[in-house]
C-alpha cells in the first residue's frame, strides 16, 4: 500500500464553491482520485478531493498555523 497523504474522505456538509483549475492540475487531481480509489476500494469523485487536500495543506503549513494562532490570541 502506498503512503498517500489522503485517506478515506469524511462525510461532511459541504459549502458550494465554484473554481477554475488549470488543465494540468485537473488531470493530476483525476489521477490522484483514481489511485486513491484503488487504495481505498471506493469510487472517488475528483472534485471531492479538493477540500481535504486544501485542509491538509493548511494543517501542515507552519507559517500559516503560527499566523492563525497569533491572530486568535
């Protein structure tokens, strides 16, 4: 099993957002969904990966976390 940064997707109430992606990013997103689907045994809609990927990115960005914590305090 590979060590993808995302695991099974949580079932959460979404907020509708429309965005445009460069074609290359979309191709990679679809490919990632395919690999994750094979890893988890679930059919994955590529658009459902955007939120957890962004959340993971922000959770691991130390500068962002420091700035967010200093703003809150």
